[in-house]
């Protein structure tokens, strides 16, 4: 093991510590940041993520509420609830946990959330702003990865960043974010995906490798450049009879072999996950500030 472990929990704590000051200032003005999370169905991972998000809110003084619905919820009912939350002056952030069941059109839902309360950054206007280099709300996981890189001393500026996976939530938005002409980004970017031929040829050229394919332990030590920075955004459940639940969450990276070759590596759990939550809190505080005419950027 030669790689330095990037401690996502510690960096997320730093971010949350910085938010507490901003929350305190809002409270002095009688503004109480408030996030509402909507959960449809009982997907165990989604239930766990939403509960973790709500708990993290409470811990730093953000009010939160989880509204849960059964799997068979109609699209119309969800749209009605979003309309109510859009109109509620006390609500600053609205989050609809993904994935949604098949009868609900995700794009319609993303479009329905008021852009000023879109703390997930999934509204097409917020994604379009990102593409134009004028972002407001940036999706939490890509934003968290950028924060992890800069706060661990691994600035992507001028580096070759290779992103594995073109999913809507992580890979594609991160590839855009890290390519922006910005002092924290400015990277040369290659986006690899399921149709990429000879993946090894690319992964070996990465100064920074972002793994977001959702394929358990697919990236092995022989696929990377010595000294590379490896960010693992994968979360796959694998069987592990030694645990109480019989499963374990692993990343896209085979940690044991990759950590022998890499310069820096994020663990799973404890790497990207805590940063996703920290950046959701950050977006919620930002929404509360912006809605009340306070600019903090
Ligand atoms: N499902 C997986 N990641 C996310 C996320 O960042 N936000 C929401 N709303 N759902 C998700």
C-alpha cells in the first residue's frame, strides 16, 4: 500500500464546519434553512441515503423533512406535492430521491422543481447553466468530487482527467464541470463509457481517474498510471457472508491492487459518499441565502 488515502469524511466535516457559520448568520435574520426530501418506494439504498441526508441536516442546524410514498404513487400526485413545496416560502430546498419508479417520468419531475430550490442541480436549467459555464446549483456528487480534489491538494488544473461512466448524476456532469475554464477545474477531459474500446489504453493515461460506472471492483492496479489520483464514486452491493446483512458496499475500484500503484485514492465507504451529503447541505444553505437576497459566492 503506497497510496495516500483521501479522507472524505474529514473533508466533508471541514465543509460542514464552514456551513455552520453561514447557517448561524441566517438564523440571526430569522431564516431557518429547510430541505424537504421526497422518497418514492422502499429501495433500501434510497431509504438509507435519504435518512443519512436528513440526519446530516439536523446535525448542522438545517431543518429537514422526509416525505415518503409507496412505490405505486402516481406522477400527478408527485407533481402536486412539488407545486405545494415550490409555493411554500419556508422551504428552501426540494430533493426527489432517484431512481423513481417507471410510471413516473423523471424529466417531468426535474422540470417541476422550482430552479431556485433545485438543490440537487438536476433541473435542465441548472444543468444547462453548467454546460454554459455559468453554474448555479451543481449536482452534489460532481461538486463533492471537485471539492475533494482541491482540498486534498490534487488540483485538476492542466491535468488529464479521465471520467469512467456517462451517467446523468455523476460522470457526465463531472466531465463538464472539470473541463470548465475555472481556477478549480481547467482540466483536459476524456469521458469513457460502455462503448469505449480498449479501456486500459485510456485509464493508463489518467493523471486523475474518476470511476463512476457502478461496476464492482472493475478497475485494477494494472490499469492505472503509477502515482495517479483515483476517485471512486461507485457503490455496488456484493455478497459478504461475514457481515450481518450478508452484503457489503464496494466501489468500482479494486482497492487492494490499485492502492499499491496510485498516488492518492478515495475509499468506499468514506470517500465520495460523505462529500455528496456535504455538498447537498451546501446547496441548501446557498438556496436559503439566494431566496433571501443574500449573496455568498
Ligand atoms: N440517487 C443517487 N444519487 C442521488 C442524488 O445525488 N440525488 C438524488 N436526488 N437522488 C440520487
